């Protein structure tokens, strides 16, 4: 009687952190602020070429663990603040054409990747023509997009001419409620928008849909 000997080999493979994290190149894109045309964020992206495919994914905060990647932002302006290392925030005091630079050092390969973009910062007054204050986290607020610096004044009226909301602020945000805190009913409303320096004088209509019950 012979015994069957079974030998099991355990193969342990250790992957060092960031061994396969190298990228082929880097770039970034702009994330405009919802309410303020003078604010801008830049999101860094890593680009990998796999055969005929180009894979672009954003850098995450986890990519900076143990110095895997080191980010430096610059250009004609420096970041006012940073939400995290791969995402830089800028705030401007005047319109203009600005240059944005990024330099990323990759510790695993010892390479430094750079990218540069030019972006025009303009003051644009944009008043929404529709919003839905139903608390679904989509278009819940009536936001006037401006530079966020100059003081604006807005008055909102029903079709019959009754004023339901008025405020003066550099950033105009309305949640669809009147001065008593009651949500306004669905319908068409009229607004008058002006600025303290008289550079803005705008009127128009917008629709309020699907208000919260």
C-alpha cells in the first residue's frame, strides 16, 4: 500500500505600494463654481495609455499616501485654498486671462509631470429660467451666477405683481420660500435684478416647478 503524498506550495506575492500606479502623463480640468464666476477649481487627472485605449481618471487624496505623488499648483495666480492636495481652488478679484500650471512628482518612478492651461475669467450674470425646490438635491435653489463680489439686488414677483422675495447680496440664492417661510406654488415668476453701481439692470421670467409639499 503506497501513500499519496500531497505537497502544497504557498506562493506569497507582495506588491509594494504604488508599484502599478505609474501614469503615462497628467492633465487637469476646470470646475467652475456654481454661484461665483470669479471662483474656479482645478482637478488633477492621471492618463494611462493601454493599447488603443486612453484611460483618464481623477487623482484622489489616497494617491498622496506616503508621498506617492506630490502636487504643486501655480501660474499667474496661486491657489487661495485647497480642499485637498489634488484639487486646487482659486478666487479672483477681477476678470482676465490667467495661466494655470501643475507639477506632479511621482515617487515610484522619480518622474515629474507637468501641464499648463490658459483660462479666461469673465463676469457673467446668469439667471436661471427654471428651478425645482423639491429637496431632491437637483436644481433645488434659484442661484444667480455672478462674480460674487459686486452687490446685487433682486426682487421676485408673482404674475399678478405681488412681491414674494427681495434681497441684496453679492451672491443671490433663493430657496423658493417667501418672507413668511412658506414655499411658493408652482408657476411663472418675474424678477428685477440690479447692482449698486448700475452696471447690471436685468428683468425676466422664470418657472418654479414641482415645489416641496
